[in-house]
C-alpha cells in the first residue's frame, strides 16, 4: 500500500536526474505493486509538472498498474510468433483454468494474468513470463507445472 | 579444472537452462569432479537449447537439448572429457546451422562470459575503439559510411550519414541513444547481444560518442526484457570500474510496455519522461533530438556492429551482401519452425532458403503457408514469393520489408483474415494517438474486417479496408500507422480465399 514517506524517499533518490518520471514510476510500482492515485500529486509537485501530465504518462504506458495486482503475475504472449504455435488457444485455456479474463486477478488475489506482445522468446513459442522468469515451449504439461507453482500450498 | 558453458540467455532459461546448471553442479560435486560452470549467452540454436558446451583439449564439445534429468548420464559418459552420449552434438562450429553463418555482430555471442571484460578483450573486444582513436573522428565517420552499414532497426538509413549530421551540428551537449526497444514479434537479436555480449554495445556507443562529440549515452531497453536489463547494467558497472567509461557516461532507461516507443522520436519523448508520442520531423533527431540536442539514435545491432567494422576494416564489411544492403544481417527465424534461431548471414539469401533450408520447414510438420517478415508491421509472404532475396530494396519492391530481421513462419492452419484483423487490432492497442488515421482508423479497420469475416458485403468492405489502408499509409507520421497496411494488404492480396469465408474454425469451436 502507498506510503507517502516511502514515496517521497523514492522520488528523492531521482532528484536532479533528467527525464526522471519513468524511473520514478517504475520504482514506485516496484515498491508498492502499483502506481497509487495518491502518488500522482506528490510526483507532480516534485518534478514541477501538472497532475494531468503525470496522469497522462501513467495512463499511456501499459506497464503501470493503477491498482494492486495479485501476488503472482503471469504474462502470456499474444504476438504473432506465439500465435503461429497456437498460443491463443493455450492462453485461453490458462485463463479458463484460473477463471479470469485478460488483466484479471483471481478471486483469492493470488494471480494476475496479463497479455504481453512479445517477450523475445519467439523461437521457443508459445512463451510466457511468471514473476519475471521466462517460460518457453508452453504446452499442457508446462501449464500444469505453472499452476502448481502459483497455487497456494 | 574443466569448464562447462551453459547459456544464461532468457531463451535458454525459458526452456530450463537454470535447472540444468543446478543439476550439473550437484552431480559434479557428488562425483568430486573439478568443474566450473560458466554462464554465457546463447549461440542462437534454440531448438537445441539448453545446449551446453564443455571445454576439451580438442576444443568445445556441445550437448543438447539437455534437461536436468540428463546430468547423471552425462557425467557417467564422461561429459568433462567430451564423452559419447546420445545428446552429444560435437563441435558447435561444425553444426550446419552455425557453419553456414558469417558471424560478425554475433561473433562472441554464446562463447564469452558476458560479465567478463577480460573475456571480451581476449576475443577481439576494444580493437575497434583503439582503431577509432588512431584514425580520428572524421576517419571513423568515413569508415562507417564506407562500410555501407544501414540502420538495423528496420528503416535502413545509412549510419555514417546520420553520424556525420550529428558531428556537424554544433551544440553544448550531444547524445547517443541506443534503441533496444525490440518490440517486433519474431525478433530477439538485441536481447541476445545484451545477454550474451553486452560490452560490444558499450564499445559501439563509445565509438559513436567519440565520432560525433557526445559524452553521454542512453540505452533504452523494453521492460519485457528483465534479463537483458540486468546484463546490460552489470556490464556498464564493470566497464565503469575498469575505467572504460571515463569519458563517456552510459545509462540504461527502461521502457514501460509501449510498442510505439521503438519509434525513435517516441523513444526520445519517453526518456524525457513524457507519453511516448511521436514527434513530427523535421527537426530530425540528428539536429534536435534528446532534450533538444543533436542525437544519434541507432538500433542496438547497428551499434554493436560498429566495433567489428572498425577493427577489421570497412572494406571487409562492405564486401559482403548485395545491392545497397551491405554486410550481414542477423536473421531471426521464429514461430512455427523446426530449426528456430538466429542466423547471421550476408544479405541476399532468399526467403525460401531461410525458411525451408535453414529453418527446415515448420515445427508442426505441416506445409508452410505464410511467412511474416519484419515484425507486426511486415508483410505476409506466400510461398510464391519465396524467391525474394533478403535485402532492403528487394523486399520493398514486393510491398514488404525486412525490418529488424524477424521471420515468423506459419503453417497451413493459419487463418489470414484473423492475422489481418490482429494487425489492425495491434495498431489500435499501441497507437500513440497522435495521428487520427492510426488512432481511429485501426479501430474502424477491425470492425470492417469483422464484417468481411462474417460475410457481410465482402467486396464493398474489402474495398473499404483498402481505402482505409491508403489513408493510414499516407496520413500517419510514423511507421505504426504507415506500415500497418503491409500485413493487412498482403494478407488480402496473397490469401484472398481466407476473407469472407462464412465461418472461422476458431469461432465455430
């Protein structure tokens, strides 16, 4: 959860840096899990920007979340190379397995599934990324491993 | 002591390289063997990954694809001596896929330890910079121009001319920006270099900085590449500690999931801390780029190739290739393909040689039906165009592009109407919103294709899509809106039978 003192400390670390907004937003998201609405006026004030400008940047980039995600984040690639290996039906099966739609979080708050357009693993398609770890050659069996990895014990 | 090399490339990790490394470590210590594991980049033969190599008196011997469960039998077969085993491939350089390549940009990738500056130097690193300092700034620009090197991001603009423009523009500060926002599906050359040979990027940028008079550089890496970001940051830290970056300051900036930020002016906006919206040109970034200063924006492969050009001579590089496409191109063979991987070769191979010959056809074993070259904005080529040579002008002459060198193979189960629809959908998702044809046209395009798929006034709606594509092509500032017509129109032109079928198999399922 957002904590102003901690947020201020993150912003301070980037003081004097040219073009500091994206690095600050990345750090805020890495710390709090999302970019809280409360952080926007604080960042705007520190960088001498309007709140609208900061909001415009946060909402432009797909990466920035405006609400907390699940404990795990699974990114499934939906780009052409993965499509060519039937990644779309596999992705649909994963979504169905967890009962969510794209961008959704499971009811127990354990997993968020997001679409991504290319992870650069295109010779090992279909590809995914679980909490930053790359997974290639996805198939029914690897999906089951993945399920075991994220389900609470 | 025996050294065993295991790739740390994200593509190898994605298929279990870390588990293999752990298993080999455990097994070697259980047997009391004196073995050192070295994590390298990938050689780029992804169907053989994880491919490990062991150092023997006769040279390196490769095994693959290895799983963690193979560790015991590998050591039983005396892996440390290159012993016989069903997974033993032999010398990597004898594998036809590698043997047929001309590796210049990727000469060290998969061989060296990407964290070791000494390894980099031992394999020819920093010879290019030494030569640059000998021949002076105009000499460097002359050499890069004479090499015929063109932008490997896709636009193919002559690198030497770009550098000359920045060098001749007076300013208090200048910048070198390395574009590592490699968003095209089917491409991973930038990622492989960053994970396998990051010092070549640092050296290339240092040379560029010297040539144009810039003292600061930024490497803009997409956030989808966490491994590459770590690897690049580590290499910069090593270079700083060892005094290689005393006169040139380098910083990694991380993207935030926007495809259009791969467009150079959107990328500059993003580094400056704004929405990744495309700027109108002129002014060119070479005159007014980052923070309003003259800026060289080059693709990562372009910059990583510069050291080799200077070290071995412009003539050597320019002697390779065809027509106005000089030197080599790292072709990334991806998707539904049997032998997927990175193949660096002089320009001029035909698409058929790449897909059927080198790639070995589809992974599914079904016939190849379509190939998308150059990422999501590249055209879909049917087998009838397989005689097209891999060359900037030859592809443009057939209403396609080579882009960043990605080749995505599809078998005969592909539905080309769905692919055309996806191209427009992707354009809509990723549009920066600046140009109306791209922002709104993409959405209307998806709706129109949906009508065609539903069999609603097929011919009238196809004419409408064509008209819309004309508007996108001529009414957009950048390649996102301007080139989305390539995949759409090529799908319609070469695969008309897929448009207006009463029902899609997937929709019926």
